């Protein structure tokens, strides 16, 4: 499967250093489903600044029985960025980025 950035939420399955969104985005929620110890998810804005970085260690450990629970982060007010990339996403993970505004977002 490939990334689906045509709707809301954005469904991210594959990491890419290049921007997947080039315009304004107002992120209201990020939902990440880690599947194994040491999984990592990272989101950056168009300038390369880290907006979101989580590892399974931030959430606990497998012995704490948190897997495969979804890690949600809500942003009130929304997290505003110009451009968006997901340079790090452990293989097999699923990341959903919810946003406020028109759909689809500007991608070129």
C-alpha cells in the first residue's frame, strides 16, 4: 500500500524526506500505531523543523502491555505548519494526520 494524502486524515505508511504537503496545514490530531519495540515516527515541517517525534519508549514498553495501542496526540489550537514530511516511520507502522481546512491539501 502507499500513502493516501487525498483525504482527511492523511494516511501515511511510507517514510519520505521530501514534502508530501507543500502548503499550509493545521494539524488537529496525530494518531500513530506502533507495532514493535523501538518503533519511531517523526514529522517535520517544510523547513525541516521537527513537529512530532515519538518512539515506543516514549509510551512505555512491551512489558507494560501498551502494544498495539494507538498513540494519539491532540493539538488545541491546531499545530500550524507550511509543508509537511514524514522522514522517519518504522516499517509496518501506520500514521494518521488529521487537519482542519480544505481537502485535499496542496501537494505541489
